[in-house]
């Protein structure tokens, strides 16, 4: 059986730290309010001249180095992002040009914060079907570029960052992606959206004056969706792999809100030792949150050879999904 194995992992976060105390000077909020409602204490902010593709390059190069490969070895680049450098051409194309002089197929994928999970699932399917042997799956978002720092309900939530993995085809490997589950319900599309800038509301003086080029979120409704979507994603992914919650070594959830993660822990009766959490230091980095958490878990020795991990996320769309994988294959 051909399986997609993660043979390289790399991440990147900008140097600048925006703490809760910094935000107290920008918007009507305070550290206690932010921590009690989100679990976030600080987040990373990209420079004004640092775009989504710039962060992606760092993560991609580190993943390729981790896999012992060069970009010329790749067959495809799949780029998950909600903040592309430009509407078109794709950020994947810009990334390809930075990584290699050889043409490499690539495309952007937009599925809200679930984009990373969607990307892994789609790349694994292409590898299992024998279409490609090596795919670079990248996640990068500069959410600071679309966050309204006059809106205290959203200004405190988001940070910037990037992550990448190399997926390689291996025959009869005990490692790799075992199953995936993807879902979406567009009836909740307006609960979390960037209203203007597309064909529905093209950029105009009115859209700029109305601050419609910043993301808008109905926080309570998204929270209620998330606490249901996360368990569903985990359960469906495990069922498709023929596994149960008792088989999990690590749950690595999208880092959107500490209370959502804790709700999932209670639902599955999982101890903190089996759940990766780093939202305190990075905030919600959207598509990059899971690879950042994976890399941190590996550095801490919690993600080990043979570890069974469940990667679960939810996001705008509304979307949700999971990937069940056994870690191993990296150098």
C-alpha cells in the first residue's frame, strides 16, 4: 500500500512580539480579560514588508532541509493561506519561484483555518493515487494584515506564522497519513469572513471607510460551532482509520481559543499530556497553528517516532476536518 509520509517539517514565526500589555495601549482591553477568554498572552507580528510568501519560504526551506531534499525534488506545491500576497497569481507560484528555477506545479488552497488539514488530506490523496511522489504542503498566514486593531473582539486573537511539511510516497510504511475527514457548511459563511475586496463588494471608498477589508467574526456563534466541530472531526477521522480515542498519543488541535481546546479535552477525557497547546505564545495563526504546534511538540520530545497524532481544525466557511497520522520518517 502506498502511503504519504511526512519526511520533513519546518516552521517560522516573525521576531516581533505583540503582548497583551501592548494591546492595552492600542484598544480597550486588558491582559486579564484576554487570558480568561482566549488563553492568549502574546502573538507574533510580521514586519510591514514581510508578506505571506516571505514567511512561507522560511518554513518551506526548513522542511526541505529536514527531509534532506531540495525544491528540485518536488512534484507539487500546495499552499494553504487566507492572506495571499495577491488575489492572483497564487502565492504557491511566488513561493515556487523563490525555491527553485525549475517549474513546479502548485496551487493555493483556501479553507479558512482548516486549510492546513485540507491541504494534507488532498496531498495524501494525490500521492496514494500515484499522481505525485513528493509534495510540499505549506501553511502561511499574515493575519495582522487583515485584523482591525480598533475592534477589541478580534484584535486580541490573531498572530502571524508559517509551517510546512514534505510528504513522500512510501510503500507499506508503518508511518504516514492513515485517514482524513473534511467537511463544510456554507450556511455559516458570514459568521467569519473578510467582507470586501472580492467580486461581491469590490474595493471602493465606501468599503474602505466602513472597514470592510478587515475580518469580521461573530464570536459567540463561531465558538458554539467550534465546540461541536472539533469532537466531530476527531471522531470521524479516527473512525475512518479504524481507531479509537484510546489509541491517540497526541491530539494537536487548531490553536484558536483555549476554552475550545479544553472543551475537546473534557469531551474525550484526555489528559493535558496528550494535547498540544501553544496558543499562549502565538495566538491564532490560522493555517499555521497546527504545524507550529507539531514542531514545538517534536522539539520538546513529545512527538516521537511512532506517535499516533490527530490533527483537527475548524475555520471560516464554515469548515472543519481532521487528519490521523503516525509520525515517523523524518531524519
